[in-house]
């Protein structure tokens, strides 16, 4: 269906250009100059025609290591983006404590054009003895007061305090009985909600307790429950939750009339959830999309897309603050804390952006079809292109349904439906897609001519064997910036110093092990599919629409795979290390992989691969983040301008410290090899189950072994879920002893032949 839909759609997208934009919401982005001495922006909200942001800065006193956090609120005009401090604003804490910390400060809009500010404060005072060395001495023994408390106050838009609720944190927690409190807010009715470790509470404006509700212990310690102000003025609790196989953020409202938990909403796991406004109950992140959940989308189980952050040149992973205002204007604060920011908690550089709704993009657009942006490199490439290219803009269309229990197959069918309706994308993220079928059907552009005519790229500039292995009938339909290997490893003294071997060779090597040992733990269907994924072209010709699963070679393969157990007790690397298993799989992804293999086999290792009778290497390249150009692309020069960025030498994420992939750009590959050999080894051992790898310096011999594997491999591992299902259903009966070899081969051939002919 997908192939047919693409065939129908290509003719529609290759003709006249769009007369009107219909590609979804469009925003113009402006980076605001928010220069100040602030430590960091804490939060923000919108009231009327202005945004309001609260930031804090440390004030270092003249003597000793004393610090006082100073906060302020700035008003940002929606007209010109200019920021001005509120003239009447006063700090919430006016005590004379020697150390003051603002642990949190959250702004939310009131229902009457005012601001609500929730703050958690901490301060300490000391009685220092005469002559005390304030710069180098230990202050802690002289502490006389250590206070933490909550302050909730209403401010007018000039910063004047109109109302104040204040209570010491310990006293409030004791009074409410809901454990350590992590958040307070004022709802649309003027009542206070609190969330703690064991429950939620609702208080009247004067602080009197109305009722409490229990909460379960958080499923994920780095995502504690927090409060959300819903667009209708109600309160919701957002928490990470696991229900069956589904992981998500669960947002439950507080039903104050019933004094119970109310409606439940499910958002994607690890995405952000933001306060609502107007008819939007709440905003949330789904992949790289910002979505608005309105009351009328309750039954649909998902919200409406506001924007895709990649389309406006903003990294969704860096969005820390989001505010929506009237007139389709948005304000966001981004903060780059690094790839593992939820673990480190380190504050990074912040940027402030104003987004204004527009009728259509100001550049030619290239639609980018994806089932979710999969990695930081792919995201960085899109962001860089959209920020720098003056003529073209990538418009990401994510076909993934992020609602619970949605399937990948449903996403593919949505893509198929749009293609069939004449909306074929210009660029496709093709990882785990049927590229061989698409290419054979003429649906994808051959990229070799683009490489050959590019002024800055030639085949010699690339790790050419990877791209030659990706060819389909001599044409290159995909490009990628990185690769790994997929192979089997064994002790060189057992399997030999070679890159390929036969089933007979494997039997001879296995005889060297003790009785009861196994050759490999990937028996039956698992082993069969692994070998087929290394090279489907041995049995399938997509160009002619034929297959040969009834051949003698395939029968031999079935018999071979049936000779090994489908499972074995224990961990595979440990069995190899203990001498009870001959070979096991490994995915070399760095020059250090040789050391890992040596530790597993207990000596010199060979990347011998899967046995076969063809004389070819039984190993393959693993490629991810692959991209293709539709043959009906409207702006092929623009699409190539983006695709080529994956092939050029560049300052990649993490510099050359990418320890999980090899680069396909030869210059980067060679630089990473030199860096590996010149980098001192880590002083810490790496643990792989019971296998301990004590790092040593990468040697020329390590690099030579990786290069020998590179020069031996000539295939790319590709999955084909439809063929895999056909083969699994039929071969499973054979491996279970319910069908003969001949019956199984005939059944697979009949079903596969029908599928292949339909798809070609």
C-alpha cells in the first residue's frame, strides 16, 4: 500500500508549486537581546499584551563566601521585544540573613490581570567570633538560624505586592501531612494547591486546609510530581507513570467539588508539560512538536499541533520555559544542559526567542517525513540548515502518533495516505523503511550523480565501501553520516584468523570445545533472520519482482539454522568467556571495540561473521539516520543542499569523541582514528555483565583489525518486517518439527513470491 501510494503521489508533487501554504502552522522567530547580570531565567507568563519573566542573580557580599540571591521581574513588550524591570517590584525576603537562596520562583497569570508568584526561599544567619577568617574558615559551626519557607503572593503588573501567603516549609509540611512539598500554585478560584511526596492538598486563600488526596510513589525519581495550571483555571498534577507496556506522563486534575482526582490525560513520556491558557487546557511536547490539548480533543486522545520546534530552528530538547500569549505569539527560553541534563542538573546557556504566527514560510519549503527525529545528530542537522540556509527551509512532518499504545505500522499508513493524496515528501528518513522496494519502483532519487557533480564532495572523500554496500542495482538511494558493524566474534585460536567461514568450518571449530558446548545461541528463526538481514539480495530481486526461497541454498540455510538452540541459559558473552560457546554477536562501533572482543574471548579475537557457503564475509554494515530524496522532489537542489551536510567534514556533536559510531566522511574517520591512538586510556574498567575490560591505549594493530573488517564487508544490514513475518510463521513450524524442509521452503516461496511481485 505504501509503495502504491507513493507512486500515485509522485506525479502530483512533481508539477506546479503550491499556490497557498497548507503545510501547517508557521512562525517567524526572533532572538531577543536579554542581556543582564541574571544567573538564570526561572519562569515566565503572559498577561495582557506583555510577557513577564523572573530571573535571579547572586549578590556576593564584600566579606566571606556569603551569597544572597537577588530576583527581579522583567516585562517584555510584544511589540518590540524590549525588556524593562517592573518599577515597584520588591524582593520577597527582606531579612538580614547572611546567606539567601531562591530555590524556585514561578510566575503564573491571575484571572484579574495580576501576577501570582510562588517562591521557595532559604536563608541562614551566623554568629561569627571576633577575628574569624570569613574567607577561608568553616562557617557551619556558627550557624544560628537555618530557615526554609514558601511564599505565595499576588502582584500587580507594576510589581506591587497585593496579597501574601507565607509559611515555614517544615511547619506547612507537618500541618498538611503530605510529605516534602515540591510545588504550590494559586488556581482560578483563588485557592492554593500543594503537591508533596505522598499527597496533594487544597487550601483556602488564608492557608486553611480544605482536603488532601493521596499520590503514589513516583515511578521515576528524576521526574517528581508537579502542578500544572489548566487553561480553565483548574489544577492538574503531572507525573511520570507506567501502565502495562506504556510509559507516559499522566496529568490528573483535582476535582474540588468531589474532593477527588478528576480527569486523566496522557502525554508522551519524558516530554515537557506546560500550563494552559484560554481554551487550551495544557501544552505538551510530543517528539519535537508542541501540542495544545483543548477540551474538545479529550475524546481524540491527543492534542493539536502548534508547531514543530525543528521547523523554527529551536532544539525541542532545550526548551525549558514556554509561554503562550494572545495573538498567536509565543515566548520560549532554551537551555542547553548537554545530552544527559536530567542527571547532571547543570545549568547551561539560556536563549530567549519570540515567535509570531505568520501566513506562510518566507523561504521555499522542503517537507521532511519522519517517524520521529531519532537522534541528536539528525536534529542538529535540521536546526543548522533552517538557521543558515537563505533559500530553503526544512518542514518536519512527524507521522508518529504519540498517544498510548499507538503503533509504528499506523504511522507508516498515515504517511502512505498522504503520499497517495499527492503530498509526497521531498526528503524521507528511511531508517527501517523498505528502501530496496522504493528504489526499484523508481520512487527515490539516485544520489550518486549528485555526489559526482558536487564541487566539495567526491566518492574518494567518503568511506566508499559503506555507500557501495548501500547500493540497490548500482544506485545509491540513501546517505548517512555514520556506521557500525554487525558480526560474530570468536577466539582466534578456535575460529581462525579470517573474516569468513563455512558451516563445515564452524563444526570443526566447535569440536575443539568441551562436550555440551554450543556454537551460537541464535538458533532457529532468530539465526535465520539475522543471516537474511545481512543480505536479502541472495534470495530477493526487487527489480524483477522475483525470489528464490525454494532454492537448494535456502534449504541448506534452514537446516543449518535448525541445528542450534533457540535459547541458552546465562549471558552469551560470559558463555564465550567460560569456553562453553564458540561465537557470539558484537557490534564494533569504535576502535576500542577490539579490546572488548579480546576481553570476551580471553585472548586474540577474530571478527569471523556468520558462516556461509558463498565465500563472502558474514558481517555487515549497520547504518542509522539514513536519509533519501524523493524522485518527485520539488526543489532537488535544496534537498541536496541538506543531504550533503551529512557527508561533509564538520564540527560534529561531541567533536571527535563519538564513541558509538564510525564516520562515513573519510577525513573525520581518519581524524577519529588518530585521536583514538593518541588518547590516554581511561583509568576505569568497563563492565559488561561479568566481563571486565581494563582499557589500554588503542594501537595501530587495533585500527588495522577494524580496517580489515571494513575492507571485507560488502553488505548493509536491512530489516524487512513483511518478509520476516512470512518467514517466521512458516519456518517456526519447521524448527518445531511440524513441517518438512521441502514443505517449509515451498510455503515460504509461495507467500514471499506473491508479496515481492506486488511490491515491485
